[in-house]
């Protein structure tokens, strides 16, 4: 395949790499081989019969990343604006089909003006073929989308169907309708960046899983992600060499919890003391920071980390956190990545705003995802685990294989103050009953909230000291290797509350 200097310079002038440069940066050196390079459109409308569109605007092929095979495509914005016609869509669809057969990840680099208008319904057919293959591949091979330019209209739904979306500052744009249509229909002036830029989708909509400062950084992050995840359903991950500063971290972890249970702390500090050194790779870091979803390694083997983070809204579960957790759990379950959960959750968020957004529906996704997951599931309760959120965050009741609790863990319907407001509302209002209220508060903490009660009921596998956490988690995962899947009642599939 040949690219002329004009096309390269045209992209460089916009601060962007050309499609073939992107592929070469992403793949191992000299490993990429193009296929379908001779493909051409057959449209004869609006002067298209006079246009020769090289490779129909998308470069497709296969190569290697970190020495392992991948399928890659990159839309070329310098050729007919990277617009998608029937042949363009068929090329990508066939590549995904080949990736399913070859059992390797698919990485798409999106830089397109959208559907090729001159081809009419044929261009829509191209999108339909592509979407169908995206769904076929889901859960079979990982699908990664890089948004390296505009992505509008139907073009957003192929990335939306994939597992991970990478956005790049200043060049990524995703929206159903662009600024011009918004202005003509809604009489609203808005820039492409404010409508669908990288920060919008990484922080507010949750569409993008990773936001990168540059294209170079983006390709490096994609390569790193592929080091954590199985490359096809059923691939066995071999443990790698790892580093772990046991002396430093075993000393640090007991000091992380604050004295006051209402005081915040960063759950990242706990996770850092449990996983291999420098192995945490966070997913959707900027979206709903009250929940943490990340890949990491424990004794050289990848795991999925899910955690509540008290420094973000107290670690409470709201609609966004619920979506974030449920999606990540389901991804890990697809590819048999074990789940390690760190729980410090005061409950589901109260109030009309979240109720109207559908916290019942969104929260139910977390319960469904954990209950459905058959991978090894290990849960560590560090502090609070209240109400329905205790159940939802991978409790034994939802199929956790092992649940460990730190000695100061609080497991109850609600905290002491809230409970007394219900149980002793009258006494709470009477200053003369202050000593009685204090006595009942302590009684509630000693007899209801303590993890000992849950352990006696067999809901907690063991109460452990913080410094034991890594060893407990590691040995539990080792024991659970090769875990057989639960036998489900006969059905086609369940109906997750989307």
C-alpha cells in the first residue's frame, strides 16, 4: 500500500498521524500486513464513478502487539474524509470475522466523517454489517476502539459496542449529531469539543474508558492493556515475574484506616498494598471516582479490581458507579479474569435526583452482574458495608467464594446514628436521655455492626488483620484456579436490567 506525502502532511497539519503511521506505532515493528488493499467502491451516484478511493478509505490487516497476534483497522480521513460506504464497512466486518476465527483482539482506529452520503442505504448497510460482527465478537475476542478524529452519527455505535474506548485530547470527538445539526434543530451554539470531546466522554458520559494526552500515549496504553487481558475466550494466562515490597506494604496497610469511621481515605492506598508493585491499570478513572475499576496483577497474574473509594462521595453507590462496576464485572467474567473486591460502602445514594435517574434500575445491574459472574470472586470488607450496598458489592449472598473482613468492619442495615433515629426517635430528641442514647449506640455497634456477628452466621469467611490481606487474597485465588462454573437453570439467557 502506498501513501503520498500530501496525505501525510494533511494529517500532520491537524496534529494527527496518518492511518498507516498509527498502525505502525501500535503494532510491533514490521509486523503489520495489509489485506483487502485493492478493494474499491462501486457507487455511481453524484459523480462517484469518477472517484478512485484507495482501499475505500480504511486500512485493514493483521499484525502483532507484544509478540501476540492482533487484527487492526484504521480509517483514513485524508481519503474521502474516512467516510464509510458499503465496501468500507464490509472490509471491517470481514476483519472482525477473521479475528473471531483466529482468536485474537480487534483494534479499530476511528477517524471518519460518518456515513458516505452518496451511497445512501448502501452506506447504512455497511454500518449494519459492522455492528453485527461487533456483537458476534463480544465475549469471544476483546474489541478496542481508538477515537483518533471525528466519530459522528452511526459511526459512534461500533465503538459503543466494543469493550474499551480510548479518547485522545484535542482530536477525539464523538456525538450522535454534530454542532451544526444541534444549532439548526435546537438553536444552540456549541463547539465539537464541548459536545463530544475527550473530557466529556471520560468524565461525564462514561463512554470513554481511557483519556490520553496524545496519540503516542494512547498507543502505549493500548499495548499495556493488552498485557493484562486474555486475547480470546479460554486463553490461560501464565504468571509473570513480579515485584512486591512486602516489608514496606505490610507495615503501611494497617495505618491506612482513619481513627474516625466517618473520615475519608483513599482506597487506592489499600489496593496498592495488596497488588504487585506498579501493576494497577485503572479503567474509567475519571468517571464516577466513588468507584474504582482496574486491572492489576497479584503474584504475576491479572485480576480485576472493583472497589468503593471513600474520598469520592464517601464511596456511595450512585447510578454512574453502578454502571461502571456492572460493566467491568461482566467484562472480567467474559474472559475468566478473577475479581477482587474492596468494600467500604455506606449504601446506595438517597434523594430524588438519583431516584429519578433510576438508581433502582442501575443498582440492580451490579447485583445482576455479580450474581451472574462465575469467575473466582474474593471480597475484602475494610470498613463500612451497609444495607443493600453490602449485599450488592459481591457479598457471599451473591456468590462470592471468599469474603474477608478487617476487625473494624461495620456490617449492618445502617450506621448506629441512623438506626437510633428509627429505633429511639423520641429519646434522641430528649437531652435528658443522652446517656441512654449513648448506651444504646454502643450496644448497637457491639452487637449488630461487628463483623463477628456476620462471621458467626457464616457470611464472612474469616476476620483478618489488614497486613494479612495480600496473602489471604493470593492463596484464595490460587485455591480457586480451575473453578467450575455454576450450573444455571435451563434458559437462553437472562434479562439484565439495562
